[in-house]
């Protein structure tokens, strides 16, 4: 454990030294991943044009705040949906406007969770989001998670019903296309299953990690993982959804890994020395929980190599008489240790 804490301190100091570079790098990678995911699933572009467009938009995100990635993701979904049909684009536009007005206008603090949720649901690693989000966020983080699931639902339904929604399909009028699109989003049982599992796991992990007990974060991660698995299994049975065991294992493994990283870099505390203090004044009672942080200073060893060379002149040691003395010349020591004061 000491080695891990030492590694944490080294990584933190290295990150703070090159903070601007790392911020730009992670914003580029995150935005490139989500843009590539959206474009590849609902794009009408050619295959070789998809990475170029995603990379160009990701470069723009380097110079924007992190919350702008979620906003640009919604705008990209709207544009690509209009490329499929006017009806699909209209539904995507209404959803995005509601998100912008109701969420970005009020509390965009955790908006980056929209992007993480969309990516996790697309690649079937959803277990990594609710546990890590509950460790880092307040219950307000549930809203952006649900928005990410709505975007995932919209993209999935649009991808499945592409032939009926496409602009070249004249068998259905606009009203029928919009009605079928909305009905498909409402009947998407997989999205409902993920929403229920995410909210339940988030609330339990958030509740447990705030309990005044030792190792509350570790307990919250373990219980949250079991709750997520049970919620997915129960929802798949209730909604009659075919469940991929490999995908569930991958999602749980990703959740454990992300949670352990968050625990190490953000919440590594010494729970064995937790103290509970209680005192009062004339008006209030005070209950304080003191948990010492586990911090280890990174070792900084300097090794100096001393090597001897041949044919080097060896300096002779100085005699005692060569050293300066503060005693007056008239006072000299005799052989028996006495002093001779004769001149």
C-alpha cells in the first residue's frame, strides 16, 4: 500500500507540473471517443470521413470548457439525425433543447457524466459509471446520467429503425414516423433497465460512502457492485431482455477498476484511526468525524558514486603544526601536559 501511495504522490506532482498539457489531452481523447461513437452509429458519411470529422471536432474541444463536450455531442446528434430524416432530426432537436434549457441552464456542474454514460452504455460497460459517479458527485449527478441514457436510447432506436425513418421512405408520412420514433424510444426496455440499475446503484453507493463508519468507501464499492449485478439480472428477467454474461462481466470489471482508481487518488483514508468527537457550546452540539489521510512523501534519493583513478597524486595528511592555533606563541604545551611560560 505504501508503494501505491508513493506512486500516487509522484503522479500528482507530475500532473500538476504539466497540467495544461494533460487537460488538453484528456479533453481531446474523451471528445474524440464520443464523437467517433456517435458518428459511426448514425452517420451517413463514408467510412474514411468519420475519424477525420471526429478528430476535427475534438481539436476544437481542447480550447473549450469540459462541459462544452456534452453540448457539442447533443448538437452533433441533432445534425446527424437531420441527415437521416427531418422527423428524426426534429425529435433529436426537441430532446437537445429540453436538455439545454432544463439542465445546462440550471446546474451544468456534472454535465460531463452525459458523455461518460453514453460511451459506457454503447460499449456495454455501464457498471463503471454509477459507482464512480456516486463516489465523486452529489445526487445531482443522477440527472446527467439519465440524459446520457436518453441519448443512448435515441441513437439506438434511430439505428434500428433507420429504414423506416430514412428520408427516401415514402410509405409513412411525417406524423407516423415521429409517432413510431417516440414509441420506439418509450418501448426500449434496455434503456429502462440501465436507467433503473444506474439510479439504484448510485443512490446506495452515495448513501453508504457518507456513513460514519470505517472504510465506508470500500464498503460502498462492494455493495454497489452487487446491487448493480442484481439490478441488471432482475430487470432482464422482468423485461424479458436477453442478457450477455460477457458484457455484464466486462461492465462490472470496468466498474471495479474505475472505483479503485477513484478510491486511491481521491479517498484513500486511514479508517483504522477514525475518531468521533463530541462537544457543545451554549447553543449547539457538535459531532465531528476525524479520519486521517494516508499520505506518503515520495522518496528522493541522491546517489553519489566515488571512484578512484590510477596515477592520481595522493595528498599527504596535514601535520598538527600546519593547523592554525588561537593560542599565543608564549604558551606551549610540554611533553607532560603542563605549560611552559618561559620566553
